[in-house]
């Protein structure tokens, strides 16, 4: 069995149910299956080589979903290309993967400069260029060959975000996708009544929900626009039941003018990821939305769901600093620098193993050997497991600040700052210091209409954490720099501080 088979079986079981609810059309499972087969056959016609790479550069559209499913259906390797990237970033990826086919949304042609591959447009054609619709019509009656690829065959190459270094191409195998599908369904109890609001990009976190929702007969709701207002409308007017988004978007939803819980009448699960949510924010979110909040922990190298925190786990405030317990088919442990597995309560590096884990980095054998050691994926995160199996993250190994011989975990300082009523969000980092080795610094974005001084916030942190973890400098910013998927770029903030731009 292959990941795409979850969709084929759903289309057979629920042919007349709506699979995609887009602003301009609704597509049933049977119609979607027909389009996917035709496009997949067209891709094979263009390049019959199994496991060749297909890059897709597009926003969240119905045709993007068709293209993604078609790549999976024909045994090729999906490479997402973020339309918010720069041409040089896209070019570095396309040069690395040697793509044979590039599928590009109309309007982004200039972003993808590689002319050596077959180019297929999503949307309106310019100058007679090949489009996805034309390709589908030309192969509407074709019969797809049966896939014959083992679990270690590569399903996708996804490039890491690069917030802490040069992006690397993560080879996600079929077994990882199969594991993700099963665990997402088990974690969130998806069924045929679910309507998944596509708030996050398909090129990133949303891709891990495409097949789990379809496997259970659910519907993907494509928003009419972007941003918090469009998300609210998808829930208020189009019956959204579940969504995955970064914490910043959750906060923006609650900050909309005249927003109430009644704007989300069918909401059952609000899943956040990509960044931590401090306990005080969790309190605010649960007070507004009710007991629907959930989260997962994973990374591109072990996609999305190594651990899960279901809404019922959040009922106990003692769990709010955790990221959940291990999901099926995976082992999560804490390891010391000398390779020993540590007992509950001790802090070390989070490591994982099992079928969810990548096979390696594309064309980077040395980096692969550093990250996959004796079957364990070294995540680069520091944390601990408690006696109940809940995982608590401290920080990235490279983000830990060592000041005066003491270890300071930025996430703990950020959590303390978040409790101040004037603080919207913060990021904490270390800068070189002649006396302390490193000094703790923070960049803070205040809530609109609120004010706080550096002295006030420092005293606030000192009262809660003590002097060692109190920032020596607090920088105020209008907006924290973020990646295209909403993650705060800690390295960029640190560079700004070192160059005097804060």
C-alpha cells in the first residue's frame, strides 16, 4: 500500500461527497479522482522515469491539491516550492533536485527561473504554454500503472526552513507518510463530517493534513483570501470544523474586531504548531475558543506528529508546557551528549526513531550521518520526559544561552515575558559578552495600545525567574521578523541586535 491509496479508497467509498470546497467550485471525490488520474498519466507521459522530481510552486488552490495528489499517484517525488521565496532560493532548490517537471501557478512564472524542465501552468496560460487542465484533458482516458515502490522510496523532498542555518532537503519516505496519515487520523478522530480550513500553506504544514482528511471522507475548505479575516469567514460561513495554524494566527483571530466564539460554530479542533504557545496564551485561547486546542511536535525530518497534545490533555494545566506524548510507531527519548538515554526528569537532546523518520538529507551524506546515529534522529531540541511520558521542550541546542556558566533556555524567559499584559510576543537570544560569555537579550513586540519600559519588563522577569535569566537588554520592535510560515527568525533578530539595528 502507498500513501495515495488512502485517497483512492475514500473516492471509492464516498464518490459523491465533496472533497474540495473552493471559492469558485466544489469538487466531489469521484471528480477529484478523475482529475488526479488524468494529470498523473500526463506527468508519466512527459517523463516516464520513476522517482523523478516534480516541483510545485503554488498557493492554496484546488489545482494545487490535484497536482500534489497526481505526483503521489504516479510514483514521482514531490518538491514543494514556496511562492513567498525569492527567485534565488527557488533556483537553489531546483538546481539541487534536478527537477524534470515544474508545476507553477500563473503569476509566479518569473519566480521559478529553471527552463530545463517541463513547465506546466496552474491557471491561465500565457502564450500557449502547457497548463494542468490541458494536460488532464489530453490524458483523461489513460490507465495508471500500478505503483511498485517500497517503504523507503522517497515520497517528498522538503527543504527545511533555514531559520538556524542553510536549508537542507529532507527525504521523506513512503513509510513516513503512511505513519503520519495513521497518526493524524488517530490523534484527531477525523471523519466524513470534518471540514478542514486550509489556513497554513500546502507547501508547509497543511500538506500533512491533505491525505488524513481525505482518507476519512472529509472536505478541504480553501479560503477566499488570506489572513485572519478569511479564516474566520471559512469557519463562520462555510462550516469549518478543524484547522492547523501557527500561534500568531490564532492570536490574530482573537484580535479581530467584533469577533466572538459564535463566529466558529462548528469548530471542534484548533491545532497549532511551528512555534510554542506560552501558558498564558494557552489560557487566553482556551478561554475564548473553549476546550478545542491541540498541538503536535515533530519536524521536517519526522513530519508533524512525533508527539500529540489532544484537547483533553490541556484540561490539566500541569501539561500546558508540554508538547504531548509519543504517537504510534515512534520512540521518543532524551539523550546525553555521550549517547546515554536519560531517565525521566533529566534534560538532554530529544531523539526519535521509527518509520516516521526521514531516510536522510538530499545529497548531504555527512549531514545525514551527523543527524541519524545508530537509528536515532537527533532533533537538535533540548527537553525532558516526565514519568507519564509527556515531552517538555526547553529549546534548540544552539539557541541555549550560556551566561556566567549558567544555562538559560530562551523559551522559559519568553514564557515569563508573555505573562506581562503589555507583551504580545517576544524572542530571547544570546549575544557575546566580555564579562558573562553571553548575555541574555530579548526583542519584544507589544500589544497595540499598550506600553511598558525595559526596566519594568526586566523587573517582571526577575521576580519570576531570578537574575540569571533576566535579560540584560530588552529591545522593542514594531514587528518581529518572520519566515514565510510565521516562525520568528531568531537568528535574524540576533543579527539585528549585533549590528545595532534594534
